[in-house]
């Protein structure tokens, strides 16, 4: 079970499969392309699918209901989540304070505890 190629988890999955050299073997046995990662996760957790590709952050939400197999870092796409203050924001001071917190070491440790990778070097 994988995400549809038009959604991030589906695109990332196909990158992983390509990097591992197993695209044809896996997609040949594909049962469905789901619209989002939560759909993939739910079907695996409920036993409606044998396996699926999801983010580690999502897998942690159903701990004990699924088994997790890590994919080597060299096969994974380089994904960076960005944050910014919207120009028309009515609360810019609070927005900037939040963004400043996100990059502090304490908050980075919290994000990493949920499965997010370390902040890229500037």
C-alpha cells in the first residue's frame, strides 16, 4: 500500500523504491494508491493491508499495532520542511517568536523525539 504519486508520501515512496532498485517488484504487487499517509497507515493498522509506506512520525501514532522497518538514509529523499511568516499576518510578533522557538536546541530535540530529522545546516 502506498500513497498516490500526486501526494508527498506517494512521491517520496517512489523515490525510495527507485533508490533501492525495487520499483517494479513492489509496484507489480500494489493493491492501491491512497490519497494520504493516514489512509495508508489506517489500512495497515487495521490489517486491511499487509504493508505500506508511511512517515515514522505517523507510525508512532499507532505504536504496538504495526511493525516498523527503517529505510536506510541513502535511499530516502532529502525533504526539508520550511516555515515562514505570512506577509499579511496580523500577529507577526507572535509568529516570529514561534519560528525562533522552532530553531532553538530544546525545541529541535522535541521535534527529533517525534521522528523529525535534525535541522539542516544553514
